C-alpha cells in the first residue's frame, strides 16, 4: 500500500514537472499592448471594424494591420486611447454613421400576411411593394442595432439617430434590401435610391427614384459620382459637400440626410460654381 502511494506521488510529481516544462516550451507570448487595448475597447464584438471581434481587432492594430480609429462604438475617445497605447499621435477622426438609401415612396402591390420581419417579407415576390428594391419598413435594422440608435413605426421608414449611432454596420448587414449604408457623418449628401429597374419602370411607382440621367455625374466638380448600374453613387471620400448634385437632380433622388446640421459649405458651393463656369 505504501509502495503504491509512493509510486502515485512520484508519477504525479513527474507529470507536473513535464507539464511545467511543456507550458514554457509551447507558450505563446502575448503582446501587452493587445491586453491594454482590450481594456479600453467596448467589448461589443460587433464586427464594425472589419474583424471578428475586439480581440482580433486589437491584435491587428498591434501588428500594424489596422488603423486606430476603426472601432465604431468606441468613437474618438477609444481611438485616442489606442493611439496612446501604441505610442503614436492621434490624427483627424471621422465619425461614421448609418444612413438610409431609400425614400420609401413605393406603394403596396401585393398583400403580405407572413412574419413581420424584413427577411421573411423579402422572400415572396421580393417584397410586397411595387418597387422591389424598397425598404420593407418592418424593422430588422432596429433589432440588429446594439445601441438603440434606430426606431421605426411599422409601415414607415426607420429613423436613425446619428448622435447615438456608432456606425458599426450591424443594421446594414441585417437589411435584406441593402438600403442602409455606412459613411462619414460630415459627408451627409447621398443618393436616396438603390433601384436597378429601368427609368420608365421606376417612375411608375416612385417620383424620387434615381432615373440614371447622369446630370449629377456631369456636374460634380470633384468627380465624386459614378454610376452603379442604373443608380448614381457618391464616393464620400471625394465628395466636397458643394451641393451641386442636390441642385441638379431632377427627381430629388439626392438628399442631405443631416439637414440643419451638415449643410453644404458655402465656400465649397462657390468654388464648385467657379469650376463649372470655367
């Protein structure tokens, strides 16, 4: 009995030493900066940064594979802390927000009595509205928003509170019609239409549809507008907010989703007008 206990104790000691040695040999060294970043990141794991979660994002930043300001929920405050952890200075910060690319002027074409979700309503006949690209107005985006930034009255367009929105893109990914996009808050002029139908078809059921006339494209001094199929698209990285596209759109398909807060700059309008005349 004593001999058995000694053997068991010896084996336990031997295995313990072996495990200790193995842990040293096969241990993975962690970057302390990653741990420090995880302390300041919000832990939402929303994917808005383009990575699988906060841990993956922190590792990418430490490895120099991601920028400091990609955490949408954390905003400028978290970006500044990450910069401090990485020992670098904070550059210009641009807040991203979600915005709607549909004005919802399409009417009902068929009755829909199924589950009140956009994902379900999009399956039969691509939705109940005459425009098959229209927002379905059932609030999947509301459920997907982790920050409570979106509200909706069923049957009406969702309303996005840009003060609360973190720009994570959760609503964008949840929308089966892809009528929600994410972009810089300061570049609030957008095309409020995604329909790829022919112009004559669009005008039958929506008076504010983009008809692909390309007037905005031809009048944009910054070259920020291109055609994506039958719809104009504004490159927010190039847009100067001059507002000429707003003035030249015959159907008012282009709008400013932040009226009163981010009006086109008068200086940019004047400069753009000068370029046009030249």
